C-alpha cells in the first residue's frame, strides 16, 4: 500500500513519469499479493492518474485492467 500511496502522491505533484514508475511497482506487487485491500487501493491510484494522457500512464491503466481481469470486483480500471 505504500507504493500505491507514493504513486498517487507523485501524480498529485505532477511527477507523471516517476508516478508511472511507482504505479508499475504497486501494480506488480498487488498482483503478487492476494489482498483485496491492496488491489482495491489501486482505484485511488487510477483516480490520481486520471488527468494525465501519456503513454506511460496509459500503460499503467492497461496493467490495472489486466489485474482487474483477474480480480474483477476490486479494481475499476
């Protein structure tokens, strides 16, 4: 959950590339951990990324959608 918070904070600060990198780490960790709470916190991350339309952010959204396919009730990608 720390990675999710870090990525969301970086998005809020406009550090889009750093935020996307942290978001990838958060999503990778969420995929390895069978935790509904961690996976659901990714919604916060996706909300923070909403204003940005870069390739890196779209890649984050894609990875979140892939995770949502595995855990469809926890992430609204």
